[in-house]
C-alpha cells in the first residue's frame, strides 16, 4: 500500500457521499475536492444557453427527501442513501395512500436488495427509489412524502486541467462527474484521471499536451464541445473517455474510436493482437457508452476512444446501490492507471523517425555498433562487446532502414516482428549518436 | 393469377411466333407489339453505316423456306417452326441429292429432338435446321430446297423508353429482341423489361431516371452506344442487361459489372452475403454473356451488370427448339420482376445521408424519440411508448451517427449489422422530423 | 554438356584461385578475366574518398603468407589455400610460442575440416586461418609467422556493362567480386550475371536497358550508388542482386524488394502463388543479405530484390573452405540462368496494353478470329479452323477487354485465371493485326 494507493483511497472516500447530478452544488463540490489533486479550472454555462441541439437545464437544488408512515417512522431518507431520491426530483409534500404512492416508487424486482439510480432530467417529476424487498414490505396506510428541492435558473459546471508538452498536439482525456454515490460508475473515472495526471506530470518530457476534462455526462461534454470544439478539432491528436475502470478480474477494455485511423485504435489493436497487453477491444457504437458518443458525433469525429474495465450495463451493480468500493476496488484503479500510462508512453514513442544518413547503410562500426572483424564465429555478436544473438544490431538495422519518415514505429514493429519495447532503448542510443531524428507525428519525406 | 400475370402471358403469346433476326420486319413488329405495354420510341440506322469497328448489315427479308422430297412431301417448312431456316439465309431454289444436301442441314446429335438455332449474319450462306431424329430418317433421293429470302439495303432498328425521375442520373436497363421463337432466351428479357417499366411507373417517386433499351443483341447495343454512348457515359449511375430470366427452380443470378465500384455490384454483393436475397453472383467476363460485353467494353466501362436466372449455355434448350414457355414459365418472369424491383428500390435508398445536427447527439426526447426517464427498468424501451428492446432507438442512433455524407446506407448496414430493411422506416421518420437529409448519390462533406 | 556449360565451367576455373578482397589486384584481375565474356567497363575510386557515411579504404597488397615450425616445416601457406591468410591482414614477421600465436589463428571448432574465411577490413590486424583439426595438432614450440602484405593508398574498383533496349528504363542486375576461393558464395553470382548477359544479348528485341554491375560487396555498391545513384533513381524500373546461386536440390529463392510495389515482387509472387515456377520467396529484411541492403536503403529505395538458391548462412560451407564447385555445381548455375531469363522475359511482357478499338467489341470475324457461323455445334471453336475449346478466342476477348491501359498483363492473368504464357502468342497475333498496342510500363488512359 504505497502513497498513491492511499491518496486514491482517501479521494474516493471524500467524493463518494456527494449527491451529484448534472448541475448543482454536487458538481461544484466534487470539482473543488478534485482541485486538491489536480489543478482544475472550473467553467460555468448559464441555464437556458443553447448548446447545439440541446439547452442547459435548470440547476437542481436538493435539501431533504423522505417518506414517513402514519406513525412518523422514516421509510426512506436520502440522508441514508442519496439514491433514494429520484435525481432531478421536483418538490412534493403530500400525504397519500400506499396505492397512490406506488407509481412514484422505483425498484429493481430482479435485484431485490438494490436501490436503483433513476433520473428525470428533462421532464419534471418527483419520485423515490428503494429496494424491492423494502417495497414489498410496505403496509397499507397513509404515507407522508416530502421532497424539499428546487429547479432554479443557475448554471452547469465543468472543469479541465492542461498539462503542457513540447507540441501543441493534444491528447484529450475526458471523464464525468454527475452520478451520486456509485463507485465503478462513476468514481473510477475521475480517480484514474486525477492520478494519471500526476503520473504524467512526473515524466521527464512530454511530446504531447495533455488535456484532462471533467464534465457532467452528455450535456457536459456537449457544452464543452460547444465552447472548445473548434480548438479540439484543430489540436486533438488522440484521446479517450475514462469510465467504469474498476472491477476485480476484469481486463482493461477499449472501445475503438469511430475514426478508424485514430492513433489510439492502432496502438490498442497492436497491443491486443501481439498479446503485449491483456486488453479487450470493443467496436465503436453510437448506441451506448459515454461521452465518446459526443466527441465522435459526425460533426466532430475526434480520434477518441474509451477505456473501461467492468463495463457499464454488464455488471449487477450498474446504476444501483450495489456499485460499491468493494466491487470496484482501489487496486483495480491503480491497475488501470498503470496500463493507461503505459499506453500513453507507447503513443509518445509511436511517431515517424528519420535516419540521418539514408543513402546506403550507416557505417555502424564507426559508432561502436558493429564488430570490427567478420568471422563465422562472431555471427551472434551485435558489437565487439555484445554477444546477444545479434539482437541489438538487428534492431538497429531494422530501425535505420525503415526510419524513412513514412513508417511509424508501430508499422516497423509489425513489419519486423520485434516488439515495441525492443525499439525504445535503441531509439535513445541512436539519437544520442546523432543517427536518428524523431518521433514526428506526421509523415515526412526524406529530404533528397 | 392476377392481372399482371395475365398480361405477361398474353404478351408472350403475341411475341413468340415472330421470326426475328438482327434486322428486318421481325424486330419492327416486335417493337410495335411492345408499344402496347411500354411507350417505346423506335430508331433506325441505315445498312452500311459504320458503328465503331462494325457496320450495319443488310436487312434480311424472309418469306418462305422449305424442303420437299421427290413426292412433294414437305420435309420441313419454316411455317411450322421458324428455327427450320438458318437465320440470315440467302435464297436458294435447287434440287439435289441427299448427299449434296447434307452439308446444308444443321442438327444437334446429342439432343436428337431439338431443332437448333443457327445464324450466319456476316457470311452469306443458306441452310436448314432440323432435329437429328428427322435428319437420320431422311431417305436417299432428290430433294427440292427452296428459300425465298433477300438481303437488301435497309435498316437496323432499336427502341427505348425513358421514365423520368428527380435526378438526371440514369439507370440503364437493356434487353434484346433478335431471336426467333425461343422463350427463356430471349423472350424472358423483353417481358421482364416491359413489366418492370410498369412497376416503376407506379412508384410514388423515383430518384433516378430509368432508361429501358430494346436492341438486337451485339450489333444493336453497339449501334445504340454509337448514338447514345457519350450521353450514357455522362449520366449512367447504374444498370444491367436482362437475359434468360425464366426457369423453374433457378435463383436470380447476377453477373457483376466490369467496373468494380459499380453500385449494382455492391448492392447484390450485400444481398447475397447477408442472405437477404437468394441470389447467385457470377464474375464479370468478356468471354460470354449478352450486351454487357458492349456496355462494359473498355472505352465505355459503364457500371452495368446483368441479371439472368436459367443462364445461357447452361440448360438443354439453349439456342434450340426446346426453349419453350413450359421451361421458362410465366411464374418465374413474375419472380424476376419482383426481385429486380426490390433491388431497384434498395438502389434508390442506398445513397449518402446527412444528419442535420451533426455536433453532439441530437436531443431525441425533444422529438419523442427517447424515453423521458432513465431507470434500470426501461433499458429495453426506444421511447416512452415503444418497448422493442430499444431497436428503433438503436437504429436511429446508428443512422444519425453515420449520416455524415461519407457512409452509404449499405456501408452503415455493414458496419452496424442492421439489415437494409431496418433503416427504411427510420429514414422516413427522421426526414419527417427534419433531422435527416438525403439520399444523395455522391459523397459530401458535412458543412462545418 | 553444351557450349555454354563448358564456358561457364572454364570461367569458374579461371576465377576460383584468385585472392580477391574488397580492393586490390584480385578485383582487377577478376574484372579483366570477366571481360572475355562480358564487355565490362571498369571504374576506380581513390582511397580516402568519402562515399556517403563511408570512406574508400586503403588498397590491400598481399604477396606471401605462411607459418613455419622450428624445423622450417610449413604449417600453412596461402599458396595452398588463400583462405589461410586473414583478409586485409597487415604485415608480420615474427617468431613466437604456440601460446602467443593462438589468438591470431582462426578456426571453426564445429566444422573441424573447414578453413574459415575471416576479414578485418576496417581495423588493422594480422591473422591466419586453418582447420580446427590442424590447429589441435600443433605442437608446443616456436613458430615463425610471416605475412608480406601492404595497405597502401590506391583505389577501389568496380565495373559495369550496359545492354541497351528500346526504352531507357533500366533493369539493374548487380553481383559482387570480393571473396577469395569460394564457389557458391561468391562465384555463382558473377557466373550467372556474365552468362545471363549473353542470353539477353541474343534476344531479338529488348524493351528495357539492362545494366550489369560487378562490385566489391557493400563498400562497392555504396561507391557505385555514390556515383550512379541519381541516375539509378531516375531510370531503374526493376532489378535484383545475384548471390549464392548454386546448390543441388535447392529451388530458386527470391528476397523481395523493400519497395512493395516493385515489379519484380509482383512477378515472383505471381509465379510462386500460381505454381508456374518452383520458387521460394523470402521477405525483405535489412538485417542480412547482400547489396540489396544498399540499393534498398531508405534514401534510394530502389525496386530491387535478390535471387539466390543455396542461401548465405544456411549451408555448412558458408564463408569457409567447404564452399566448393562440387557443392555449387555448374548445372545449378545453368538452372539459375534459365529461370532468371524466363522471369526477365515475363517482365518484358508484363506491361499495360491498349486495345486500339475500345468502343464495343472488336469485330473479330473480320480478322479471321471468330467463326462466321453460330451454331450449337461450334461452341468449342475459336475460329472456323481452330477447334480448341474456344481457348484462343476466350484469351483474345479477355485480353482486348482488359487492355485499357490500366491493367498490367499480370493483373489480367490474375483476374482471368489464364496463365501468363497463354497471353504471349495472342499478344503477338493481335499486334500483327493492328488491334493491340503495348506493352507500356506506365498506366495510360484510353484516349476518349
């Protein structure tokens, strides 16, 4: 249990109890807690603002919500679990019979212990959620339902933090902050994003600029695109949405970008097909998912995928009170951070390289990279000093031959069968010796 | 047996007895009968006219043709079957021994009941055709052969009818009218063409203009291309030749266009590979076939395929008297019309569509296309009122996401796995709601 | 045993004994002997000249090299086998104990009969090579080692011969002349090159110009590229390096060009995949091989492959005294010449053809290429006189239809399933009749 693990665990406990929704105090409080870990800048958009085909809704204020029976016993109270109140509920204060009340109570009969997560953002309603077991135990009688809430003109909030790199080409990493107390969906996303930020901050150098975005799902990313879409279209090289990144015994899972040529698609396909990482690939679909549906809408078509692990809709706790820290686990959050950091490093290396001496072979012995005698007995030597089945030498010859500005490092790995990892040391060695330039992130011709 | 069936049957009986050839009265009579069913315009080209590497031949007039034995008994007479006379025969009036006669008599030894169909368009000859059984029964003696025919300067005739649509992009549908009394090859072609015309005429709207062409095979399509080739090269979007479209127990069969990107190739490949239609695909070849050999000659390379059923050269009756209405069947003519009409409808739908609101998702609940509450229990609802495993909603999301002007409807069907049919209702729904434009038949960028 | 076989055998015997290295008298003597068979022009480059990342080394003069024991008995003498002296050895004249001597003696313990071939071009060393068996039998005592050699300012030599054709597009055929007495590697290469030259010289016509290059390996091809690289980049259409072309029971083996679109790649792939030739294909790699590593360096990327048979590094005799004429065999040299000549002929035919009458089909009967009567009984006749299952006719129809300037003959063979050979006679026939033009070696549109 290292320092990072402890910090993640602590952040989880701070964020979990907050009653988030797509607008309101919950989002702002979440952002302000996150600021202790990542230097977020917060933005707001006023209620009623048109954002493409959508409009910023009223801000939801929720103060109290309970049902009592005739004797004044509390049946449910959102103080005990914030899922008990239908998210975006309008106020109510009424006494009614059980039969009158039933249509306003939401349950999951096939998961009788679970309190469902129910929302009604765009149609005014009130309602309560409870476990099916509790619902079945309700007795005839008169119930007092009370919700002290408000839908008022206010604002929608989102935030971002930008970690600069050598180039203004950007990697967009987006996650969402609008669900109340659920762990895998949604806290896993902000946890991974915040601590990934801190990993990348420690890198000695970054070729790309990294943009971390925290938005209420759907309406938040649409509002973000409304404000930053043009910039993103010009600068985003790659990226992904983070969602549902916990879950014991689940491998990392990647939803491909709609844009088939997205660099992130190629990297993950390579890692999966070579077995270099235990990762599952899902096709792109606009039918379900998270904010990649917005980033990959046809007008933007950003080269954005999505990482998950225990995927939305595919586990019992999805959108109900069974989605807990025990199911998510902090260990798996750390695994997700590790794996995604590794993918981001590969993405940094995966550019186009240029052999500085492209005419004929480089005279490698001049640089101590070739044996100075040729005998049948040194056929397994890379240099006078390196008897490694000629591995280093072969990787150097391969890299120099294909470093023509038109083959990406992934292309070279695929052509040659060497794994990505084999090239990294050799790239650094050749760059130190002035024999190689790159990575560049666009093809270039050898100057002839 | 509906009205259409009866009309096809009646047209068959009118056309069957005519002694057609590549020129002459037979072609003109055929066109004039067809005019009762389809408003054909007839064209003529004078004997001797150069058409590309060819020349319009003399017009064939045939009045009488018979062989009599010494006693004056008729051995054969073209009044009984017009295949008895070699097509394009020059006149003859001679008495000769059986041995002298034999070289002028054509039979099919391996089909001893069949009278062969023999032509000699471009070399002057006379001759008779009979069954091999009859040939074997001929006795020694003197025979009187008599053919009253003429090869005179005249004209070659063809005809077309044009059914206009919203666009001047054309669908070329070509068939041939030069074979005497044979049913599958050739009457099935003109029958399907004439009644397909009447089906398309009844459509509420046509995006394309449909050009129906009736020509003598080979020389007729070459003459047609000589006159209309430039126009066709500019306007033809798709099309096909119709030939051999009858035959019990045979599925529809498509010969691919030489032009690999021909829309008709893609549609039929899709129908075949998904199993949405029982259809067989043949590769393009210039070695045999019908007028697609001319339309797909390298100088024109029109995106034209060919539909058949019981394919030329692959059934006993091919080019002989066994090719009858019983073998062809009117039922199969109707089946061919049904299937080709369906393919033409798919071709109309199969354009590029444009999502009017391409930035972020469309706010579907505004349009009654999304449930207004989100609970674990309505995950199978497309709208508040449609509990269909979310099928309509998923099709809408798929269609809107890929309606970027760069994916054809077939592309979208292939990407998504939905069948073509699933999209048709949804397209109409979205167009009514002003959310979708198209189909267009060329790619277009989203205006950004 | 024909004349050519005898000449090859005689040339082998002349060239084998010469003590070649990358510079010096051996190379010049080799070129002067080759001149009796191929009109080579010799070039020289001065010691110290910079050629890309390399520099022309000093010229090696070797006069005498031996080891004697205390009694004056010769242990080894390069007069007996020129592999006994380390290639590029500096002079030495010394008496030393066996223990002192051992580090200067090279052997191959796992091939105890073989004298290894050892070089030290770019680091000054002296040394001897002997069999491991002899090495083990050396007794304690004082040995006299004597090498009378010199590294002097001089020149590097290479040579070429150019066989002109109709076009100035060139086929580059390169082989190397720097190894002392070894047969498969290297004499097989110069032998095949010299006699291939004489085969091509006898062709009635050559569409391409053929450039035969003889260079010391690596440094020689780099020097050649330094002088002729720009010309090659502009003119080379195809080509290959010749190496290791003997070896009983080995099929011809092709190393693909780095340039995936190289015509030679396509031809060999076709021959292999159709089984028209028994040939093995190796992928391109910059890791090992011969001068194709230079011609395919990224700055040049010439469309050059490599032909071999018993491939370098894959047989016992590689780089040692077991590489003899008996292992190579003159028969296999003749086989290699036969096969490569056949490939070069295919390459000449494999251009783009143009149908002179591309609009509609050609009227083949006008040209005696079609039967003048059409009956069910002549369906297997190509013409009135050719009953060949219509093969000639079908090949003609196929060729004319695809001779649109955009399909190479290989493309047509692949589309149609006819083998390359089927087309050759028909091309000549159609050209004689003025119906076909070509081959061209670049795509062209039909003039419309």
